[in-house]
C-alpha cells in the first residue's frame, strides 16, 4: 500500500486512480483530482510530507 501525498489516504498501487513520478519516486493517488493537484505543485505535497515527519520528530522530544 502507498499513501496518497495529497490527502493522506492509503492507496493500493494496483488499483490507484493515477500515478506520477517526481524526483525518481512514484506516487499513487486515490482519485484523479489528487493526481492533478500533485502534478500542478508536486513540491507542495512532497515538502508537506517531509515537514509533517519532521514535526512529529520534534514534538516527541
């Protein structure tokens, strides 16, 4: 299972509504709308995932 970077839903790679490659990584989407949003501004969503991960680590200390 993959995580849709736009909405955070779990997506089965085999039945995903769409997929995009960005910086050598393939992202899977639950709906065409999420794919369109990602394709328009991929850095917004890739950065969001990294920022959320960093935020989690910071709050644990």
